[in-house]
C-alpha cells in the first residue's frame, strides 16, 4: 500500500504543475487572436 501511495503521489505532483502551465499560455494565446479578430473588424 505504501508503494501505491508513493506512485500516485509523485504523478499527482507532476500533473498539477504541468496542467496550469500549458493552460495559462493557451488562454492568453487564445484570448489574443480572439480579441484582435473582433476588435480589428
């Protein structure tokens, strides 16, 4: 049981920092073209 907890624990730590990182740039990049499209028109 200890080995199972250690496995998910390490994966969970790598998932949270990796998810918010790509999510932040994705929203900024998507917001830039989206806001520029309606504003430019």
